[in-house]
């Protein structure tokens, strides 16, 4: 328990809920500001003023705007995935990821430009590896493939996903989504067939 400014006792759960609300409010303010100006021109003061918070509140929760951007990107992705649960179907997994990237293209592009490729590689690798691995095992079906083969196929597909996601976010992709998904399906079938 702790005491708020009014001298009331509040439980830790309330503190955590308030912290989450504060973070989400600042994240929304950041996204709103990104609609009208480049990320590098946004200041902490602009974010806090639009939320009616003090600058100290911002720094209590985040080290800097880059930290807020990273948190926002992760929260947005997790919320989207929870609304669009992934199956063990590779096409569904890739379609859902590209749908998220499409609906949040401007924000994802800013995150990519600011956080850099390595941060997004870490995010995609950490969160998609298990999902893709399960989908590979599921798609292999009765054809027994070794865990090493499944790991290799997962690594290849994760790399393909990252490359296409990067091109998609930066609007460098020359293929439409259906073409990408078709090529990934052919690649997956070939990799699994080769592993049998």
C-alpha cells in the first residue's frame, strides 16, 4: 500500500493500473503528434502538455521519447495480436502481422527509423519464433521432421518475414500481400519436403 497526494491509502494494484493508464495516455499523445509532425521534432513537453501531465510524470515512466516509442510499439503489437489471435497456420500468422503493419504503417515506419533495424529484429525474433516454430511442426503433420530441421525452417521463415516486414514498413515492397503469402507457402512446402 502507499499514500497518494490526498493522503488516501491505495493498494499496489491501483498504482499499477494508474501507471498503465498514464503510459497509454502518453502513448496516444505521441501517436497523435506523429500524425502532424516528424518524430524527431516532438518534445517531451508537447507530449506532457497534451496529456496535462507534468514533465516529471513522463520521466517517472520513460527514459526518453525513444523509450516511449518502444513501449508503444510493443503494446500496440500485443493488443493487435490479442484482438486477432494467431492460429498455427503460417499464412494466417503472416497475414495478421502484415495487417498490423498496414494499419500502423506510419507509426511502424517511425519506430523502424528511430529504434533501428536491430530493435525490430529483436522484437520479431522474440515474439514470432515460437509461433512460427509451432506452425512449422503443425504444417509438417505426419511427416516427422527433426527439431533441428524445424529450427532451421523457422529461422529461414523468420528471416523472410523480417525482410518483407522491413520492406513493407518502408514501402519498398514490390509485391502485394497475396504474392508474398503464396511465395512463403511454396517456400515452406519445399523446406518441409526437403527435411523429410
